[in-house]
């Protein structure tokens, strides 16, 4: 799967609007860039991000694009 997005100012992290997915990427020098994912680039009804259980989190789940935005599904069926 390939997602698309646009770079937005880091200040966007201070006030995130509903149904928004932001990705923070750091280069090899530690400079961070914030990308806002275009929801239309994600397929509907498929997991776009899976979260596995870990030491500090007992359950996993996934984010899925629905007609109305993003939905957390736990447990993740995909």
C-alpha cells in the first residue's frame, strides 16, 4: 500500500483536527517533518496501520478507513 500526503507545519501537532492522520519523519540529522496523510489515498476497509501488543500495551489493533474517517478496530481482523 502506498499513502500520499502533504507536508504541513510542525505547529499542526498542537491542534489536530478530527479524522486526521499525521506522520512525523526524522532524517539522519534528526530534522523532523510532519506529513498529513490524504485519506483518499488509503483503501477503505483495510488496515492502514497495525499496532502490535508490547511490553507497555496489552492489546493490539489497527486503524481502518471508513466512509466517515478513521476507525480503531481492536482486535484487528486483518
